[in-house]
C-alpha cells in the first residue's frame, strides 16, 4: 500500500530517556512584529530577545525556523485567544504565547517530502533538514513542515533519523511520504554558542 501525502509538521511522541514529555514544554512569546504565522508542529528558533506576553510577563521570544537554522523546539500549543477561542494557530503579526517542546532529546514523528529522492533504509542515522511546502491549515492549526529528503547527509543537519515509524496495517513503507521518528540534531541547548 503506497504512503499517503499528509504533511502535518512534527508531532512530539516521546523522549530519548522515556522522561515525561510534559516536562519538556515551556512558554515563549511571538511578538506582534513577527510577520510569519505559526502552526502546531512548526519548528521554531529563538528570537534573541524577551517580550511581554498578554499577561504582562516577560518571556523569551521564538520565530519560525527555516531549513538550516539551529532550532529551539517544536510548537505543541498556544495560549487561548479569548477573543477567538476557535483559533488553533498563531496569526501573523499578532502577539501570542506559544508552548514549545524545547528539550533537545525529544523524539518526533514527521513525514518526508517524497520528492525525487525519497529516504531509503540505508539513510537511517543520517541527518536531514526541514522544508515548508506551503502554509499550514487555518482550520486544524496543523503545520505542513516536512523532512527534506534530498538534504540527508552524514554531516550536520537539523534532525537525526532515529527510527522508522512502525506501520499499522501497512500504512507506512520506505519511500515517498514515509513517516520517520527523528530527534533534534542542531539544537540551541546542545550548542556551546549563544543565540
């Protein structure tokens, strides 16, 4: 059965040490000056400053990461917008508190982009960057960030291929749009350099 193309960003599924994932999540703020929308499963990096959130608390800022950026973590939620409780993502140019799984040893599930060079079994353990192939969903709030299969390398890249998602009733096979288990590789909290 062929894989289905259903990009949905990065889903945090566990921790390398089996620690509870709930302890890996911290609040950050995205200031109104940031013109990029954020979705569940997006990869973020530090904004390099602090900003006041809607409760008047200073928090570190984050912004959406691009391919090759050293990451801070994965967006797993947003503080409720009491003016619009149905809003499941962060609209561009709005102040929003975002919850980020920022532990460098989290494990995530993500789909590869399935372009001309899909990942192969022999690529296990290599590193790969991310790619955004469009805009996330304003209905579900879900990201469409994926693993960029053409960037797989034994050199440095954003995520390490840790495992292959175990198929349920043949719903995942090696090839285009396969789902992989990955862990952050280029992570700010693993680096000795500042942001």
